[in-house]
């Protein structure tokens, strides 16, 4: 029973509420229809285009983020390729430098050997020239010594020496020098 009294009091309060606010049903229904029309017009001509524009922006932002991800991926791939190319270039340059050093060392060794051979050739020629010059000087010295001995002998003995005497004295003088 208490429940029935509570529902009845509530119904009375509602009808009293409508009377308190002077609700006029025909105006209320007209305002409700106007509100529905305004909502429909706003939805069709204001909210609809705004929502479409917001949806387009959302799609463009999503496309932009997707493009950004692709660009980042391409950039990282490009950096990897660049790093690989740089490493390959470094390896190639090291190899070329090593080859150049080896070639320079070989060339240096070859030039050193050529210089040594050339120096030995020059020394051999110089020794041969010195020996030839020494032999020539010894021969001239022998002749001069023989003439001096013959001239000295001629002066000491006071006689004129013949060619046979000169030859014999020269041979004796040379034999005494060599022996």
C-alpha cells in the first residue's frame, strides 16, 4: 500500500509540476516539432558538412602519418645502404692503399736492385779503368826508369851505350823492380 500511495503522490507531483510551469500542450508539441526540425536542419547543413570535413582531415592525417612512416622506413633503408656503401668504399680504399704500398715496396726494391747493379757496373768499369791506367803508368814508369838507368850508366861509365846495352840494362832494372 505504501507503494501505491507513493506512485499516486508521484503522479500528483508530476501533474502539479506541469501546472506549476504552466505547460501548454499545443505550444509544447509545436516547440518539440520546431526543435526536431532545427536538429534535422543543423545535422544536414551544419553538423553533416563539419563531420565530413573532420573525417577528411582525419583521413589526411592518417595518410600523412602513413607517408611519414614510409619516409622514415625509406630513410632508414637509405642510411643502411649509405653505410654499406661507405664500408665497401673504405674496404676498397684500404685494399687499394695496401696494393699501392706493396707496389711501391716492390718498385722500391726493384729500383734498389737496379741501383746496386748499376753501382756495381760503375765500380767494375772504374776498377778496369784504374787497372788499365795503372798498367799504363807502370809501363811508362818502366820506360822512364830504364832510360834513367841507361842515362845514369852512360854518364857514370862515360861511354855511349848501344841499343843492345840499353835493352839489357832496361831488362835488368825491370827485373830488379819486379823481384
